């Protein structure tokens, strides 16, 4: 992994208005996702500076206050988890059966060669 300086720059938390003024919308950091296993929504505060005139922050230029998010941090205990465990167990059982059969076939072949 590279150093932090090689990563993409953090997106701006201030976005310029599309008006002829010097107003800039102010945004807070995004909040946590509303879901911890699947698709949810995250939100942030978007504010026009207190000292800016009302017309300086047009609604058409306002940054999004909410966004879709996906979080899988707590998906471990559901049905999918147990299906995954069952699949792993099945793979192990098949591997053991294959190994046992192969070992028996090899032993039987050696015994047949000794008898000849």
C-alpha cells in the first residue's frame, strides 16, 4: 500500500454555487449508513453561509443532502452466512471422501501387484 499522499484527494466539503456571487454551499461530512447489512441511506447537512443573501444560494446548485449507501459490516449472522458454512462443510466432506477412496484404490492396486 502506498502512502496517503499517493491516494486521490478527499472530495471537497464546500461546493461553489452556480450564481454570479462568491457564495459557496457548506456541507458537513456524510453520516453513517442507515443499514449495516445491505442498501441504506446516508445524509449530511448542507447550509448556505449565514451572512450570504438568500438569493446567493440557489436551490438548483444545492449539493445533495442524502445518498444511497451499501454497508455489509454486520451481515455475518443471516441465512447467507449459514448457507456459506454448509457449502464449506460439503466441500470438506467431498475432499475427505475423495482422499479416502483414492487411498483405498492405491492400497488395493499395490496388494494386487504383490499377489502377482
